[in-house]
């Protein structure tokens, strides 16, 4: 492995993985074709399900070979209303080689207090709701890889309806309850009413000690959980980001006519959550327009991508050349 920051290889990902040394990749972030009849240039996205799953089985075996023992895979899969099981079928294939350590839901659009957030493709149907989520399956070899949850954490200090949930008084109350439970009392009031003088002295000593060792910190982050709101970037804005000077509203200019790209925030969030150190190797077997490598480069990782479509490769190279 040389010291360049990224490399793009025009080669079938299975062939490339089988030609590499084992256990050389730290993190995989990718989104394979969904087999939902989406037009991917010269790729046929409509093959028999059995053949499709067998192919992804070979992909998963290749990934297991090149992934380090503490390596991680973030596999993004979508679905359609008429084929709702495809993502789960693919996860079951990867389950043969890996352990599903986390399962994230990528939320593209959500309504909060009568306000819509994010972009999605609405449908007209008397049977189905518009699909506004996809899955991100976090696979590891044994399910015991440590991650950095708080790197993407959040601290909601000013809940509009229940501000007391994040107040210092609430924090102290929770600490008191934990100490009471350890002392076999149901809560703080139970200690006051039924504990002996010696037990009460012990209780307040423990409370003082705990609050000193772990004080209330308003800015302290919490894990945001496994629902990730990641909105799409509008085509016009995305095209400007990649250096397009005119025709900003055309998909061809914004993402090389690729039909199913994910926003840069998605691989960035995966990289941060993974907790891998700077200089780690991030690989995308289905590189497409290069979003994973753009994120890897910005996060000071070494990015590798395999792709078979020349137009996507050329577009990805231009993006990476404009990435600082």
C-alpha cells in the first residue's frame, strides 16, 4: 500500500478483492445495486433474485478476506414497495460471513410539528406510503468492535416541551436514584423515610462523591441512536460543489447521471461512528460517483474505490481533484 490519499481502480470488485493481500482494509462503506430495475448506465439491475444474492454472497466473501479482524462494513440498502424484502435478503447473505453489530435507519425526510425536513420522491398510490428510509447495516466479523458513538452525538439542552429532562436538577435526581438502588432502596424518598442514620450519611457521601467525579455538563453529548436523519443535497447545489459552471439542475452534471447516489454526510457519519484513526483504509467496492472517497479524503483517510463504469470514474476523479 503506497502513501497516496486515494486510488480508483477500474475493475470488478470481486476480482480486485481476490487479488489483494488479506486483512488490509479498516472500513468498508458502500451501496450495491439494489436490483430494483434502476438504470445504471451499462449495468443490468434486473437479474433473477437467486443469481443476485449469489453474486452478493461472493462480494461478502471477498470483503471478509480483505477486512481486518476489527474492520467494519457499512452496507446501505434500499427497497421498493413492490419488493420490500430485498434489503433484508441481502442482509441475510452478509449474515453468513459477518455479525450484524448495528442496524441504522437512514431517514431522508421527516415531518416535525407540521414542518417537513428533507427531500424525497413522493408517489401516487392508494396502497403504499412514499418510501423515505433505507437501511445501513453495520457488519463486523465478531460483533465486538468498539465504536465512537459520541463522535456524532448530540446534546439537546432546550427541549421545547420538556426542558427539565436536560436540567441540572434532573441530573442530580437520576444520580440519587442510582445510589438508592445500589443500597437496595426503591428511590431517594425511600432512603429519607426508611434508611438508618448511618445509611443516610453513606448516601449523601456517595452523592457528593458521584457529583464530583461525574459533574453535570450541559454540553456533554449523547448517542443519537440508530435513526440517522441525512437529507439529500439538491441537484443544483451539488453540481456547484463539483465545479459545474452551468446547467446546475441537470442530474448528468450533478452526478454523472447516476440514479442512486447517497449524500456525503452518510459516509462521513459512518467514518466518524466507526472510530477508525486517521490514515485508515476506507474501501468502496461500488464507487459510483466517488462520494465515499470524497468523505474519506476530507476525514484524512486513505480511500480506495473499484468501479466498472468509465463515466462514473471520470466524474469521481473530477470531484476528488476539487476536494480539499
